[in-house]
């Protein structure tokens, strides 16, 4: 970092917009129709094998060859259709106010589903083969054996599979079910927040909650109360419908609890997740309750209003970062890890594979979309020049680097379960914070430390509170539709329990569940953030003990994609996530940061 930091509010036009032409040049690109046709041809070839796998179960060599051929074709179709779906989603996420973009995404999703649905026979037929015959085939054919990790996940679903007719029905109706998340996205993209004399987008209003001036934070929060409250009934309908749709399918599949299908996909035991959530909830008083009481005292308040939760602790204007400064900090942080991490991250800036410029119509939030293993990821965020934006950039580039490393496994084997999917992102965020702290003068370190604690609380405590809210909502939804008032009550109870007595949940905050996209797009995703953060805490300690030995092991973990379970992936580091002490140690690390803050506050 050579250039001096800005201290005034930054402008954002220098944040880039991405170039999607590596996928398709436009909605009318001839390659769209060409790839749909190519995918249809691959699926037709795959479907020509239907019935032959089960019929060959007695001949290990023949079955092995057929398995390799069929799964290879399935992956090829996934690559073609995945690129099409990714393009439609990426383009639409920057233009949620563009009816043509949204219509194109919906129409293409229906076409993709129509082509992909006939392949449902493959996993059903694989699961008709008994364990001994399948193992013999994998032993007889080394090419088939490489698919073991994918087959492990397929076999895990065996007790929950339905008839071929029902599986096809569920697959064909998926685009219709997806209209509810679409309504959610378009509603939030159109949302405008009146904050004093200003009209803000959702992203701008949420960012305003970190403003150093209390009046500006309060105005944004009260504007959000009004704007979210006006849409709360619509969002409650969306949430109830998504939950009911999910519950109906999972009841047929024989899942016992609403979160069980997510746990199965993550290859994690539900009881272990419950134990982690309970361990974090028991730590609320030592973590969030204690910290927010200390923060209130440092800010000269008896209690914090909810719009003070992420307020800068210092009264001076917070340090602002233009795009080039944020880029430099993040790349330097990746370089600290050694290996080729910084080089891989730099590709995203050079190509360009990042859309960072905040603008009307662009949905809020941030993500790194992996696309497919034979393409490359794209990173999405709304850059406002805040310290948190630097850390968000690091987080999403952590995902992006992880996705490029795992690409060598191919699309099916490179797909990483959520138990490990947040590892690289949270690790990158931690490295970047360490660098920000190291290059900052002592006068700013208290504020940085406060920010780091708050990020930790948002990642661990807040996400577990989200998880507990989701769990209670879905449990109640099984008895009938949950009213918007009851949803707000559950939200206030769980948020209040997590934040503690030092934070006032002001009137209107009961509607704030309605902008959390994970509740609608990926129910029960949120615990993965806490899982990943606590897991990364253990990895950080391993790196401190042996920095040189850590990097190759860490690179191997990421490059493995989904080929190993999280227990297997952590074994080379001497870590056992089945030990309750593993999770307690992660909470203790955050508690030590609160100790440090108390010492300097």
C-alpha cells in the first residue's frame, strides 16, 4: 500500500462492471441457442444408456465402463446448461429493474429444466445397484473409480428418493417454484428508502448504518423500517410459500426435520449442527452481550439503538478506500499466504470478472458464482468504499480462488459442500483484516478491532440467530401459515437474545427479516457461515504454529473441492471437528478479541 487513504466519502464509478462475454455476448447471442441444442444432444446420448447400468450389475467391468460414460455425459450436460443458467442469473442480478432481463432468466430456466429433467433416471438407476456390485465396478475400472466422491453423495440420497415419475414432476415444476424468489429479488431491487431528504436503494441504506453520524444512521434505519414494513406482507407470503413448497417435497422424501435435507447436502450430521448452534447461543453473554455493553460505554450511551450496532466506534470520519486501494490491500493479503493465491485473485481484476459498481436496479449483497469448472467464476458486490467492503471483496475473492483451484476436479467433483464452501472466503477475510490492522496507525486500531469483532459477531452470533429464527419459523409453518406479526415476533425474540440487553430493538425492526435473501433462496444456508468461521479459527491457529507447512496443506484442501468430507479434509491439519472442544475453541478466539477491546476501550 503506497497511496495515501482518502478520508472523505469515496465515489464508486471506479469500481468495475464485469464483462460476461466469456459466457455470451448478449441475450440474442447465437451461442445461447447453440448450447441449448448441444446440451439436448448430450442428454439424448446419455438417455440412450437408461436401463443398461442396472442390467449390467453382474458384470463389474461392463458396469464400470458404463458408469464412467454415463457420469461423464451427465457432467458435460451440466457444464453446458450451467453456463447458460449462470449467464442469465449474472445478467439479471445487475438489472432487477429490467423486465426483459428477468423474463429472459425465467424463460431460459424453463428451457434448461426441460432439457435436464429427463436425466433424473441416472441417479435413480445408480441407487438400484447394490453396494457390492457398485464397489466391484469401481474396483474394476479406474476411470469409474474417480467418481467415488460424487457417488457417495448420490448414495446418501437413496433413502429419500421417490419414483421416477415424481422425480420428474418435481424437476419440471422447479422453475415455477423459482418465481417466488424472483418476486423477492425484484421487490427488494425496486425498494426505495426515504432517509431525510435522500432516497436510497436497499444497499445504500444498509451501508448508511455504518455512517459515523448518528442522525444519518437513524434516518436510514427509520426509512428501512417504513420501506420494509410496507412490503412485509408480500415477503411473509413469499416466505410462507417457499417453506410450504419445501416442506411438501421433503415430507414425501421422508426427511424428519426442515433442515435435514440441507444437512444431507452438506454431509454433516444435524445433531452436530444443533450442538454448534447451542454452543454459540450459550456463548452469547460472553460474546455479543458483553461486547455491545462495552461499545455502548465507549460511545457514551447507556444502551445502543439498533442502528448503532455497526456504527464506527470512533467519532472521526472512518477511513475510506477507493477501488485501487481496496484491490491492493486484498492482493497483498493473499500474497501473505504464499503460493499462487494472489496471482489467481489478480485474474479477477485483470479480465474483468468482478462487478463492484453499486447502481440502481442491481440487487443487494455479494457472491462469487462458480459458473462451471470449464469456465471461470464471477464476483459480485456493491462497493461503497467502506472497510467492510474491502473485507467483502476479500471474502468473495476467497470463494473465487477456491473455485478456480477446485475446477481441476471438474464440475461434479469440484462442487464443495457448505461445510467447506465458506472456508476460503472467511480465511481470506481474516488475512485481510490482519493486514489492515498492521498498516493502520495506533489511533485507528481500536476502531479496527471493534470492526473485526463486529464482523465476527455478524458471522457467528448473528448467523446462528438467523438459523434459530429459521428453525422456529419452519417448525411453526408445519402447522399452518405464519402471520407477518408472528414472524416479526420470532425475529425480535431471536435477535434480542443474540444481541443482549445493551441493544434496543426499536419499533419497526420486526420487519428486518424480510431482506435476508438466504431465507428465500437457500433455506438453512446461514449456519454455514458460523460453521466456516469457527472452522477457520482452528485453521488460523494451525497456520500460526507452522506457516510454511500450512500453505501446501491448505491449497490441497481447497483444490480437493468436494472430493473429501470436511472431517477428512481437516485431518491433515490434526483437527477433529467432531470434538465439541473444536467449536468451543472458535468461540474462545472471538472472546479473546473482546478481551483486547476491553483493554483498549
